[in-house]
C-alpha cells in the first residue's frame, strides 16, 4: 500500500501535534531534497486518494465474498483512509486561514 516509514510518520505526527498546540516551529525555507511545496502537496493528495481507493477496493472485495480479505483488515483500511482524509482537510483549512490572514494584513 503505502511506503511511509515509521520514523517519517512519527515526525509528521509530532509536527502536527505541535501545530495543534500552537507551538512555534522554526521556519526552514529550503527543503532537504529540493522539492517544492506544491509537489509535496500533490504527493500528499495522491497518497490520500490511493488509501481511499485501496480501502474502497478492500470493502468491495469483502462484500463480494473474497476469502482473502478479512473484516478487520477492511475496517483498518477504512479508518486509515478516514484519518488521512481528515488530516489533509485540516492542512487545507490551516493553509486557507493563513492565506486569508495574509490577504487581510494592512499594507
């Protein structure tokens, strides 16, 4: 399914936690591997879409009576899909709020 390492997932969760608690993070204008913000967002959107498609395919296979698909696996895939979509939605909301704050700044 996904090729997300545990260390990457933990660091993302920690950064989301610090953002949700309102802690400031140091701004790093350059990315380690030279990727742009838009490419990272596109990649994240594609990963969320992939998890939703995988969960949908697993649900469909389970409903069709496939013996290789277990109900617990289906439920876990659906929850992963839901959580990743909610996280992406929260990131989008934060970006929109930041954009609106910048646009409302007096010049």
